[in-house]
């Protein structure tokens, strides 16, 4: 369609200038995501190479538990869904209320995810699964928490956007900011799917 | 050491001062070493103090802040990058000179710097030359030239551009600090663990290296994103991708490489930092670490990196050959395809940097062949450039001298690379000065000459006057001769088996050639001095050398269609072009100085932003704190960066308007000047008669 300016959710012509500027901003952010994807890809590859280096320490079977990780996965996926609702709310409703609510829900889900993840790490550490224990655990802790940090950063960004709405209302910058944050949000899902399959399922298989 | 001291200063003590090497010296060489180090540190401190003094005395802090540091104009950012590159070049050259002197005196264990000091020298020299000389130089040129060439007003994300500069500068500042608060890493520019792990190198050296390189890497990634988006989205009407000047093509490929190749570096240094700070076992000898991961990650960055370095230089040479042969570029399409091939192939050869590190012969063979393949697109380019000169009206202006020297010397360097690409030969040659000769042979005639040619070519566009050609020739010839003397002997030394990174040796057979190489280094220092004199003389004679009409070399691309120096809004109206060599076409039709078709309009320009300089200070503080374990400073720096970034999101009203009247007045004054400025033929282009108004090449050829 000729009104599509970039992959993903488009604001559409009735958003005027926000729609115009989105083309460049969103494209730029896609490119940025590509370089971030390389970082995660390399860390996953490194993890795979290192996953046998147990150094006599605990391995995946002793350390990983699938149940909390599965719940985390669901939380993250649902937060992507609710984030989508927030974006649709922004696109079709001039008043930001709907968008704010869905955004808050997304942030809440993501923060529960981070909390559970930290809890996993603490449990692991209790069983001797600390990064200093082996090459395997070092590469685990280089990869998985980096994703958690990304999620936290995305939440902070979401809160900053809410702050901007409080000050300026739903203006053009907020809208393009939401489009970019959306890409990050979904991207982090994809990365998590990778982590879930390679690290957790792969480790327990 | 008291608790309070270490709370504030971490592990920083007076031992970090280089004077201590003098005090603790036990023999003549250590004494000399201390004096060299102290002098260098003293010069750095004096330079900084003088800068502060001069800025205060002439009340320049305000203008510096308003017109430069917070500016987001791509042209000013470009200029700042190049200034940074030249300053760092001076330091790295001085270090190269000291190293050459040391190796010439090192036979039998003599010399003027200690082994430890020598190791720091090749580490800083390599790190600076790659990350803080070459990268800023090419980023600066791309920044200045590329938006003008595609008829854009700025890059896609002007504030992010200033942030990139800020991160790069922060890394450079860290390296300058390491001169005063020592030591720097002794791990070379590659920083291989396990040598750089805490087990062997607990001191601050590798940490300096890690953070300097990481900061510059982040800055470079952001630059790459910026350039790519600019080229894809900001071309003026009618400029198709296949109509772009070749410099834009090479900028595009370089930027793509920046986006994909810098992340591996960030991962490598980041993981090394985890090892060093938190006791991880990524690359350690014990605990299940695997050093080969570092080698792979580093060279997954490192090899594309050398193409990041060379491609923009290829772009400059393309512009130079075509301009100074008064011909359109021969084989444009082939050059574009070759550039793309090189960019892709650059990701397929990284293993050739460690043929000897234990993988199977078959794997080595594959990577050896892949490496040799790169010779093909590069060879295509060499022929295209030669054919551009063929039957052209070749003028040996200063940039052309560099370009012709490049053609010959680069080919030689390329051939030595083909030799090294053969794993069985590499087993014999690796880690010798043969390799050092090879990569300097690519980097100096390739990258550095290209940058210097570009600097000479575009200087008048940036400042409104050409660089004095007499000193330009002297510099160019000295560079060329100096390079030959300094590095061709190294091929011989390599074949004689002299290892790289060696401060002292006991083999008289190596001595004569190291002496020749020292002579070359002297010539190179003289060449750099000529560049400095050239700049000084040209600034002094700037009135006579002025080229206000903006087209001193009868060039063919859009950046020459505007006055020199270029106005901040670049073009009175975004241009509309057709075909390649847009400006040449305009000139042939006599349309080069037209008023915009549909009148003048208000122009929206981005406002200044303090984000770049604030992030620079914040990240420098953070890195410095991390190096010396001053945790409060690291936290403070991180907080500043974080707060500034969030606050930046709250900025609104980021544009200001340049009024149509003002644009009109400035542009009409320029057009009026054209009426009174004589057009000059090419034979006078390097004289003071050149006012930047070229007579059309077609007329000259027939007359
Ligand atoms: C122009 C004159 C230059 C001279 C005289 C010079 C000299 C040297 C010397 C003596 C070494 C140490 C060799 C050894 O290991 O024994 C060296 C290393 C190196 N140089 Fe240069 N160099 C010059 C320019 C450059 C340039 C322009 C670049 C890059 C853009 C560069 C990049 C490097 C690198 C990467 C190393 C390796 C450092 C390491 O061993 O880790 N050099 N150079």
C-alpha cells in the first residue's frame, strides 16, 4: 500500500507530521536493532561454544527450571500483545487514556518478568551457579542478564514516554517514540525466544 | 595507603606518574625511558594548559561551546573529527618515531626505552592510529562531504551525530590521560587475552584499552547508522543510488560494515571487562574459559574494520582521479559492484589473522582462498582508476600525487597480502616484521594517503581557501619517500626472521635495515612537519588563496556547487539532479548558479544540543573511574549519561528557522560575485589566481 512508510505499525496520513517523520526515525531504529541483534547473536554463539565448559561445576540440569522460565516467556509475550494494544490505542484514539493504560500493563508485565528472572538467578546462585564458577556459567550470565537489562531499559523508556505525555500530551515526538519503543519491545521478545530455545530448552533437552 | 585515599582515588597513586621511572632508574636505558615518558606526559599537560590559557585569554570559551561543541551541523562535526584525527596522528607518529629509534638502537640490548615502555608504545600507537586517527579522519570526511554530495541539508540524526563525536572524543581523551597517569596496556592494539586478563595484567593498562576502544566503538556504530539512513532517505530529487558519487557509495558500504562489524568488538571488550572486573571465565586459562572466542570475536570485527578504513579512501581516490583527469569515472558500475563485493567478502576472511592458532588445515585453506578472492574486486578498482586517467587531461595536483603513489604502492602491499593469505607461507611469516610491513603498506598508501588527499581536496570547501601547494608537494613527496624507506626494509627484516613487537635483539644482521627504517621515519616526521607548515602558511595567506566561488578544481559533484565555505544550510533549495556527475552536468548546461526554480523558502535547521558534549564528559568520567577503581566517579559519570539521555527525550522545539530573505540575500550575493570573478583555466588552479570559478573543461580541451 502506498501509505506504508516502514515495516510494522504505521501511524497513517491523518497523523500528519508524526507520520512523515516516522519514516526516517523508524528506519533508523530498525538499523540500530540490527546491530543489537548481532550482539545477541554473537553472545548466543559464544554460549553454545562454551556450554560444555562446566569446569566441574553445576550444569544446566542442576540449575535450570523450566516452569518459572515458561511463565516468564508468557509474561513477555503477553506484554508484547498489550504493547500492541497501546500502539493501536495511540493510532486510533486522539485521547491518550487507552494507550496509557495498556502501556502501564505492558510495563507491569515486563517488570514481573525481570523480577522473576532475578529470582531465577538467585536460585541458581544458591546452587552454586555463579558466573565465576565456569566458562559455561560465565557465558550464561553474559547473555541472559543482558536481555533482562534491555527489558529494564525498555521499561524506563516507557516511563519516560509517560512522563513526556504528562508534560506535552500525545504529541508527535511521543508518537514516533512509541513506534520505536514498540520495535525494541517486540525485538526483545524475539531475542527471548532465542534464549528460551537455545539456553533453556537446549540445556535441558 | 589510607582508606580515605582509596575511597576517593581508588587504586590511583603517585606511582602512576611517569617521573617515577626516572627516579627508580637503575641504568642508562631506564633513565632515558623515563625521560621520554615524562617528556611526552609533560607535552600533553602543557598542550592542555596552553589550550585552556588561550581559550580564556581570547574569550573563546563561549564561541567554542556555542559554535562548535554543541553544534549539530554535519560540517562542523566533520571538521572537529578531522581536527581530532590530526592531533592524534601527531602523537602516534611521535610514538612510531620512538619505536623506530629503539629498534635501530636495540641491537645488543641498547636503546632509549625499556621493554615495558616499548610495549606500551606499540599498543598506544596501534590503538590510536586505528581508532583515534583513521576512524575519526574518515568519519570526519564522510560527515562533511557525503550530505553535500547527495544534496541534503544534514545527516538524518544530527544530535546523534554529535553524540558519536562525543564518544569518540571521550576515548581519545582517555588515551591522552593514560600518557600522564600510566601505564597503558602492553597487549597491543588487539589486546589478546589471556595476556590481558587480570591474572597476568592486574593493573589499569588493559582497562584503559578496553574502555577507550569500547567508547569509540559505540560512537562508530552510531555514526554508521546515521550515514546509512542519510544515504537511503536523504538523497535529493533525481539522485538514484546508481547516480551517487562513488565516495557516497564507499561511505555507504563502510557504514554498513560499521553497523555489523563494531558489535563484535563491543562484545569482545565487554566480555573481557567482565573477566577482569567480575572474575568471569570467558577468556581465562582456567575455569573453563576459551581464549579462541576472543580471537574470533575480535577479528570478526577486525577484518571488516580494515575495509571500513580503506573503502572511504577508495572513494576519495575515485573523486580525485576523475576530477584531476577531467573525466567521468571509468567503470562506475564495476566500481560500485567491486565495493559491495569487498564489503561482503570482508566478513568471510577473519580466520586469516590467526592461521597459526590451531584450526585444521582445511579450514585454513578455505579462509586462505577467500582472502585471495578479495584481490579480484580490488584489482578491478585499480584498473578502473588507471583507465580513468587514460586519455584524460591529467593534472598532477597534490591530491593526484597521493593518488598515483597509492596506485603503485597499494598494489605492492596487496601482493604481499596475497603471499600472507597462503597459510603455509603465513606459518613462516606470521608475527614477523613482514606482516608489519604488509599492513602499513595497506594503511599508509591506502588509508592515510587517501585521507590526506581528501583533506587537500575538500579543505577549500570547508574553509574557503586552498592549501598552499608548495608545502603540499613537499609533504606528499616526503610521505611517499618516507614510507618507502620506513617500511620496505621491514619486508626484508621479516624474511630475516625479525619478530614484531620486539624492543631489543641480539642479531647484528638486522641492524642495518632497522637503520634504514629509522631514516624513513625521520622523513615521515619531516612530512608531517611540512603538513603543519602548510596549514600555517595557508592560514596566513588565506586572502590570496581564497576560492569564494567554491569550485577550485573544476569538480563534478554537488558539493562544489555551493560557495566555499559552504553555507550552514548547504543549498538554497534542495537541488534536483539528473544522472551522474550532477554538478558537471549543471555546468555544461550553464545552470550552475541559478536561483532556485520555485523561489526561496524558509529553511528549518536543527538547534544546537548539549547532549554530545555532556555524554562525552560523563562517559570519560565513567571510564576513568572504572580504570582506577574510583567507583563514585564511575557511578557519577554513568548517572550523568543516563540523566542527559532521558532529559534529551523531553526536548521539544528542536528546530529553528532560517528566513527565506536571508537565504536569498546570501545566495544572490554569491551569484553576483560570480559575475565579477574571472573563470580560470586548469593550468592556474594551484595559483593564487584561482578564485574557485573554473572555466568549463570542454572549452579548454578544444581550445
Ligand atoms: C607513518 C608512519 C608510521 C610508522 C613509522 C609506524 C611504525 C610502527 C612501528 C614501529 C610499529 C611496531 C612494529 C612492531 O611490532 O615491531 C607499528 C605498529 C603498528 N602500527 Fe604503525 N607506523 C606508522 C603509521 C601507522 C598508521 C598510519 C597506522 C594505521 C592507520 C598504523 C597502525 C599500526 C598498528 C595497528 C600497529 C600494530 C600495533 C601492535 O603491534 O599491536 N601505523 N607501527
